[in-house]
C-alpha cells in the first residue's frame, strides 16, 4: 500500500530526474519497473520519480562497446542480438533467468543494479565483462567501473544511466559461461557464476574472468582463483584447485534460502561447471 | 455428445468453466457492496503473552475508523474454529478475541475503516502492552513438567490435559502387537519427522459481511463449510442461527485451509459493531501464518515380518503439534493411524498419539488429513523391509495389501475423534494400480539394471501405496433438492461446497443421468444456507459420495414424479416409461413420446404441480480410494538437488464420474505432494516468527518445475457410491513423498526420514556415505 | 497528495481516471470494474494479476497506475468482449484446465502473449511462459495441454 506517496513525477530527461530527486531529498525515490521498490514497501517514500520515459531503454553499439540503457528490461536484454553475441551471450543468459516472463518484462538493468542485491543475475556477467556504469547526479555525469559502483558509489544514490561493456579480451580462443543455482526453476540465485577464459592452442589460460553473485555482500570477482588459472593448462585438477580457491574467497551468509556452508560449497561446484563450459566453448574438451 | 452415451463417466466441461475463463465476477472480492468498510486484524507479535492493556484511543480517533474491537468488546464464547459436524471433536479452546495471545499471528484486535489504508494505519496506532510468557516452541518439550501452560484458561473445554499442553491423546489397539513382534523374524523400527506445509490457495482467505434489510447477518465467504460457519458464527456472536445467512461463491482453492472459521466471526462482529458491510481479506503474508497449515509430526513406525513376508504386527507412535489451538487436532492425527495402518493386513495393530499445543502457527485440515505423514513413515518402512529381506518392493506390498472383502476394524476405533465404524472393502483396484503404475514408470527395466548414473547424476525409481476414505462414516451427510422448471430444465439445490474441483458439475452429471436429460438442462445452486439444504461441506473427500449421493436420491424421486406424469400423458403403465435425452417415451414399441420441455409445461400450467423432491444422504462406511504412485528421480550428487523426472499415479476411485476432473484432482494433489517432500517448508524461527511468509521463499512448484505426470484411472465399481464412485480429492497427495524418498534410496542408497528432503541434507548424507565407504578416496 | 489524471486504453476503450500517485494498477483496475485481474500476493510472485501492457505480460500489482498513462492495457475481460470466449479461453475450458479458476485469467493472458509472439511453441516454451502464473489446483498439466491445443488449432485454421 502506497497511500503515503504524495507525488508521482514523470520526467522526460535524466537532468530533470536528478533535479527532482534533489528537491525531494531522502523521501524521493527513482522508480523504473517497480519490481523491487513495490515489494520493499518503504513507507518513508513520499515522492516517486519514474525514470522509464526518458529514453534510457536503448541497447546499442557505441564505438567498440555494447551499451545498455538503464531502463532496458530483462527481456529486451535477453533478446537483443548484440547482447546475445557479446562474450558468449552470458548477459543475455543471465537476463533470461531473472524471475518470470512478467518480471522480465518489467524489471530493468538500472533498477536491478541500483537495488544492490548481491544475487542480481545481471551484475555477475557485467562484472566478469568489466563493465562500467554511467551515472548522473547533481555533480554531473560520470562513468565508474561496476566494482566501484558496488564499493560505495551506489550508496550515493546517483541515477543510473547505462552500462557500457568493453569488448571481450581478444587473446586466444574465448569461452564464456553463466551458471545459476536456484531452488526451483524461477528463483533468486543461491549462487551464480559468470566466467570467461581465453585459451591458447595448448589449452593454457591466457586470461581468466571469474565473477560470483549471492556469496558476498556484493557481487564479486574471484581474483585469487583468476590468478591461479593464469598461464596454466586446464586440467580437472586445476579446475578443482580453482573451485577450492573460490570456496575460500567467498563470504556467504546463512539465510532462509541456504546456509553459508552450502553456498560456499556450491560456489566451488558451479565455478568448476562454469570453467568446464568455458573450456568447451573455447573448443577445448 | 452422442445421445446414447451416458453422462456420468464422461469428461464433460465444468459448468462454471466459461465464467471463470472469462474472468467474470465469481469470487468473494468480486462483489463489492456499497458502503463497504475494510476490516483488518491486529496480529500478535509475540508467541506467548498476556495482554496487560490495549490502548485503542489513537486508532479510534483516526478519521475514517468506524470500529476497533478488543477482547473487552466482544462476547467470550469458547469454540473451535474447525469446520466439523456438531458436536465438534476438537477442543473448544479459541475465543473471538482474547486477553492472551498464543502464537505470532494470533488475533489481538480488529479494526473496520473506510479504506484499506486507514485500516492499516489504525492497526499500526493500536498500542499493546504485553506481558511476555515463556514460549513453548519445541513440541518435544511441550509436555514436560514446569513448561508454560498455553491453555490455562478455565473455560476451555475438551482439552485432554491442558496442564501438560496435551490437546488430545489417542490409543487404539487391535490384537496384541507385543506378541506379534515376538513372533516376527525381523522387526524394523524407524523414526520420521514431518514439517509444516501451507495450503497456499492462490485466493487468500476473504470474507465479507453485512446486515440485510431484515437485520440478518449475511456472510459471503471463501469457505468450504458454509453450514458449519453459520452455526459457529451464531454461537460466537450469540445470535440465533436463524439470523445468519452464509453464502459460498466460487472459491480460489481451499485444500482444507478453508474448512475453518477464520474470518467470518470477526468480520461479522465488525458488521454488528458498525452496522456496515465489512470485508476482510488476508494478505499473502497473513495467509501464510495466520491461516492454517499441516500438522508436523514425529512418527515412530514399527513393523514385524516373518521370513515369508507376512506382517505380524504394525505399530505407529506419533507426537504431533496442533500449534496454538486445537482445531482438527484429534481427527487429523486419528487419520494418521486409521487410514494408514490398515493398508497392510496384520492381526495386530497399535496406534498411539499425543497431540500437543505449542506457541506456533495453528495446524488444521490439509488435503490428506494426517495421511501424508503416516504414509511417509509406513511406505518408507515397508520399502526398507522389502529391501532388507531381498523382496521386490511391489511383491511385498502386493502380498500384504488390504483386499476386496476385507474388514478394516481399526476404523471402528477411530472415527472423527470418537468411536467410528468399521470399513468393509467392497471395491479394490490396487493390484491393477500397482501393475499399471509400474509399467508406466518402466519399473522392471529400471529396477533390474543397476541404478542409472551419468557422472554426478544418479537415477532411481520408487513406489508408494496409499488409501484414503470417502466421507466420514456415519457423520458426513448432505441433502439435495431438485426442482423442475417449466421449460424442462432442472434446478439442483445442494448444500455442497464446490471448491473448484468441479463438485457442481459432477452433481449435475449425476442429476442429468438419473433424470434422463442432457447436462445443459441442469442448473446448480450450491453452498447457500438460505436457499440450499444442509450439507456438511467439502472435506474428507465426501462431496461426490455424499452430496452426489443425495443428488442421486433426490433425482430418483423427481424422476418417479416425471414417470408418473409421463405415464399419464402417454397413457402407458409407469413401468413402460423411459426418460432419456430430454425425452420421455413409451417403451412399448408404440413410438409415443413427449419432450421433457412439453411435459414440464403441461405439469406447470395444466397439472398445476411443481415437480420437485429432496433427499438426505449419509453412509455408514467410508470406501477407500486406492493409489499406487511411482517416482523416477535424478539426484545431483554435486548439489544434492533431487529432480523428479516422472511421477506416475494409478488410482482406483471407483467409477470416475468425470475422468478429466478426476485426473485434475490427481495432478494437483501430486504437485502438492512433491512440494511437501522436496520444496515446501514453513520456516519458523526461535521467536515463533515465520521467516518465509511469501512465494519468493516458500516454494510451490511452477509450470516449468513439474515433472512428467502420468495419471491412470483404474476403474472399479463401488456399491455405496452414486454410479459406483468413490472419491479422489485427497488420496493422490499421499504417495509422492514416500515414492520420491524410496526412489532416492534406489538412486543413492540413502534413506531420508525427515521432511522436506533438502539439497543440503542430501549432500551432507552423500558425503558422509562416501567418506564411510571409501576413506582413502579424494573427495571434492 | 496530488492526484494524477491518466489516460489508459483498456481492452480497446479509452478510459480516463483520477488516481492517487501511489495507486497500484491492480487496485485501480479492480475498482474500475476489471475484477478479472486477481489479487493473490501483491508482491509479483503468483501472477494472478497478470495483464498485457502494450502487448507484454506484466504484473498489475507491481505497476503504479501512473505508469500506465498513455498505454494500452488488456485484461481478461478484453478477450471476450461480446461474451463469446476467445479460442484460448475455449481451449482452457475444453481441456479441463480451469479448476478453481482464480489463476486462470492471468494464465490465459500469459499464454496469449506467448502465442501472439510465438504461434508454434514447444512444450518447454509454454511452461516457461506460464512459469510466472502459480496454480495450486491443476499441477499445470491441463493448462499446458490447452495452450498447445490452442496453438495447433490456430495453426490449423491458417
């Protein structure tokens, strides 16, 4: 019940939206799809600023990057040919697993990232692809790496404008994977993994990207496991080591969905599965 | 529809199908009444507390608030909320509003206001001063000395031993189980634990009430038991039954959760206080912990067998908790014994059960009604015994199953909480169910070969048998009235409660078949205490056999009137009159006939008579439907997740009066049964608070989670049922959990005896097993 | 509180409503007579409030009424404007896919959105499209059959 909302703004530009938020202070909130905001039922909100009519739903190439506007929906992202071809299509795959068809028609990239859940399925592939996010607030526009967004930038409440994904690393043969563990088919992630590997002709790892969600306060890169893989030849033993390293790096919690121990173990299991898929995609068994 | 086909036994469309598919007004919240207020209940935030004081002044002062009720404003009438025939076999331990709260979610106060927003704000403004009492959350501690007494009120009635939080106690024995166990060559004794499952009807509980111009209290409610609701509301509000009118519209799912008085009394109280229409609808969160749920149990199952596979004795000892109030406490648990143990023949049976109070959400009626718990235990033990004896699980069951002609004497000891009636098995298709179900799952090939494995995936198949009842013998009853309209159509008035399963349609089929007309000539009005005759309501799988039985009897009487008129109009002897396909004709080769339409008009305007009759019906037995269910599962030994690949159900419900509707019951029950075993769980924390009162974290299966379902209707003919029917509403929920558990054992050699079977538990057990078997192996 | 005037096309008819800024589309639709849009959970999990917004299946309980301004809404009532059932609704009735019927309007609209875009779906695609419509009565068996049958029938008619 949102009887406490006093005003509903529908600005036409990001600049207008930013000014409106400033005017309304802590009682103002941006709203896009509403799938998080309405469920959260925060009764302190007095003003809503609908950001879905500002033309931020684009999905387009810009230079050598793939750029996705903040109000592009999960379904639009899942279906966009550009996204489906980018880095093995892991972002498209992740978007296709978020909730139901209805949720995917409503939930947006910006809303999901701004909500800050560590389980957000889009965040993990974006992290693995080293995306940057474009933000705007009273200080103007700026672009920050997604890691920085999670490290503290998000709390400053700037309006999310877009995510810009740089081209994937070119070295070697690339393989990407997105894996998700849920209790049922449509579920919030208990663990999710987005990985990318570049392999040379001998199956040696030229570059490695490994991101995990729902196993730490924010989506994270498993830097230790990535470092472990570099320069080494992929073998089942190496995968096992990587999985064990990841299990040590994650900081999951106990909640009603799963215990921390289970999440930790599954982080390892799904890291192995993701890396195996990367190897297959890269053409190495 | 070919004219010569019978109407019963055909998958004819539901009478209300079009209306529902079109989204036309049908449910309680679809009928707003002018001036309707919104009601809301203030729920306790404490598991166990006395209310020292309630300050409602700020709430009352809020503009738009029309009433605020606390325990001081309403009569104090001990009652049960269970929708059962009077005198109810559940303790009278509940009050409309009380000065004590006994679980998180218990009623503290109620508000009626102009809008939902104002009602919610008013609830927030009520200040309660609680005196916390020690909360009893663990059912295994509830009876201990010195533990807080949950029902210490002097005016509660029917509690077995309130001082020890014992709501009910049952002990029944046939023969001598100790002697039976001594005689056995093998004895298997195991402990099982089951948990809280919630009904999750997609339509939450909702009730509207208003005073009609004659000052009668009209209640429109999503209820399975309109007549019980009428009686209970009258008693609780201290007004005559005559002054209460309960109407049951379409219901968005019940499954037993609406066999309960949850909102009707408080909504009625607010209407009496304001003299305004009031509507209360539970939010989804309230539906989860302020409605009802399945009784959790600890079961100790013991079975003794001889080497030849015969069972010398079976014994079941149960500890259950009913939560804070005792609705259905004795009867659900009674079923755990009475419907479960007699499935296998043995001269020695014993059932003992303690049902305790705890400061937890209240348990109540839920499809299966004590049987899912009991069959989980029994079918697991039976499976284990067969395995240990080297017997085929199907063969072992087949040898010992109850048979046609058998007398189930345990039922005589355990009726609806009191002495019941023995059951005679007059129809039994179980052997064929086992055969066909086994074929459907591919039992032979999958059991003969070693369990299939593919890397970390392991497959297995398992079986479980079960039975239920068809109505509560000697207690459930219903009446029907059938009226002919002047155009040859008929109106069936039945007190029955169609909860969505299609009862109205099945009753119409019975009427049409008996009267000799086509289905489109039958109109049904049901579940209205002013206009329809009495019926206990929809529970105990009674509707087809009891309400349908009443319709058949009434239709036979009406048919006799039609035949008499036909004989008169056609000038033939009554014995020569045939009613079929909307035509009344002479069976004497003369070709004389009259359409039902013309006969009706003549009766109305020439004969000046209303063709109409009624009948009341009950039976003194409860013929069980039988069910053999087979599961094929795939266990992921890396994640512990269990995926059900295929669930096959072969079921004997007598004659399926409407096969498509019968299948629908099986399919829905199987989905709930799989949920019970693997996915659903009410997670209550150490403060008695439910941590997952939402669909995000209480997982019910969605369309893309479902395994392949096969449903096989095995026909038999039940002499006690209308056109040979038994029941099908509940039984198919009993088998999926044990079938899955047995399939998991086949797949990975581990038995799970605690529900739900969670991935974490499977993984832990799998790791443990591998550690024990291969201490030197590298574990990943 | 500043009320908003919104112009919404509902089932082809232009409607103008005064709504509060915090009003949810579910509440507005129900109070404006579209009772086929059901309230089941109010948190976007059960799908009983599914409507089509500009042709896409969305949840009315998670949409602010203000966000529907200038857009096209289809509710279940829009599928049978003259009382005659649409083929998808017919299929649901014929295949006994409607038990209590509470989830049916939402489920049928999800199916419609699927078939409008993908006239020949596989069973897996149907299940995916219906995954956001929880049903406690049917086990989804007959609803899926009904959607596949409706798809075949449409194909046959072409």
